[in-house]
C-alpha cells in the first residue's frame, strides 16, 4: 500500500478525518484520491492530507474537485487589520 498512486474510496461512510490522515501518512506516493460521498471528512482531514501527501495532484470530493492540492492549501493568507 505505501506505493499506491491512485485510491478511490468513494461512498465509504466510515472514512473519518483520522482515517484520511492515516491513508495520507502511509501512502507517500499518492497522486489521485477520490473521496466523493465520504461525508465524515472535514477540514481537519483535508489539512492532514495536504501535510502528508506531497505528491497529491487531484482530490475529488463530494462538493469539490481540487486540482493540484498544494496550490489549494498553500495559498498565502492575508489578514486585513482595519484601524
């Protein structure tokens, strides 16, 4: 499983943010992940995915499709402070 490049777990109701984190940390070469209809996955799971999966290029989820996940998660955040 460590050399897995494509993984489809679409519609798996038991995949949690922790499960997604485990997948990300074990599948270092993962390039494509389909998590459509995995409704338990939240921001925490997606952040873990971005931190662990440096080769990930495509994520399909129930509400969005992210191309080049690094660009999505590593965008600079600007805070505007009003005086």
